């Protein structure tokens, strides 16, 4: 197994054709993928307590467990729709879950992974909302709910948020993304990988003495595309034909 694969923004929902397609994608990675990164928003809403697991989540998580059992290491960078997933799913099926992002070496490059919702440091209103919505105090209150009530809440939120699953971004804030890329490339990163914005972009980043690349993954739902790194140094977007 030699590949590192990155996918983002699957936004899986109930009664969804994408469920079987994404499971087929996971199965296609068996035996040839060392690491799979998901850059967040796995489901349209994910309250990370197993008591709140909705019916459509179970077959996806079972497919992830089969992939992990085959030897692939699964890692999740939480998105803005993923809430404290580490409480219920750390080590099963994910080897590691990061709330904000992480870096690693692979194929001779240093890679930085993040969801992308924190790229704009000037958006203080969103950052304040994110801190509140993901706070331990609020999550502690949610965890007091009975399992059925948590599932009902998750189902309600999932339905209310469906209208934002489409390509809702008509403007790409390139300067903001370039600035984010320069910070990380200047600090020694070769590739910066992000999701969240539901667009596919590749930006060459010049950080003075260092050069690198910022790669924004499109949402899985509308593209069925992922990014692949080979141990031999190869890389690029791949279309899933399933």
C-alpha cells in the first residue's frame, strides 16, 4: 500500500444515492491506500456521540471500519458540521481525529490538512460562533439528552441544513487563501490541503525563500473527485468512476 488519499465535504444525508457511491469509493481504496484523510463534513450533521448515530450513518461507518481493518489508517479533520466526533469515534474507525488540522510527512513532502472554515482570520463573527457551537459546555448539555432525543435533534438539523449542500459559493476569496498558504509554506509546508468552500482550486504559493502549493478540494457530492499522493512523489486529482 502506497497512496495517501484526501477527500472532503461528502455531506451524506438520509435516503441518499451518495451513500452507496461513497461506500464503493471506500471499498476501492482497500489494499492500495496507506492513509485516508477526510477533511470534514462527513455527514450533513454529525453529533459525535454513538447514542445519536442516525440510520444512514451506520453503513458508512461500517465501510470505514472494514477499510481500517484492511490496513488503511483513517484520519478525520473535523468540519463545521462535525461536532465532537472524537467522543464517539476516536480509534474506531479513525486512527486520529483533529478538531482544527494537522501536518505530516508523506512521499518526501510536508503536508498540511485543514477543513478550511478558519482560513479567514478576519471573520470574527464566524469564529465566535464556531467556538460557541463546538464548546465543551454546549456539548455537555447535548450529551444529557436521551438517545432518541439526540437522534431527533440531529435529524431536524440535518433536514434544515440540506439546502446549503449545493455549490453555495459564487466567490472565491483568493487573496485570503493565498495569505493562508503563504503562512504555512513559509513555515516549511509543501502542500496545503483544504475543503469547505466546495470549489476546486490549485494555487502556486510563493513564500519568498520557499515555494509550495495550496490545493482546495471540491465537495464530493457534486464532483466525485479526490486528491492522491503516491509514495513515489506523484500527486493529482482523481475522478472516481463509480
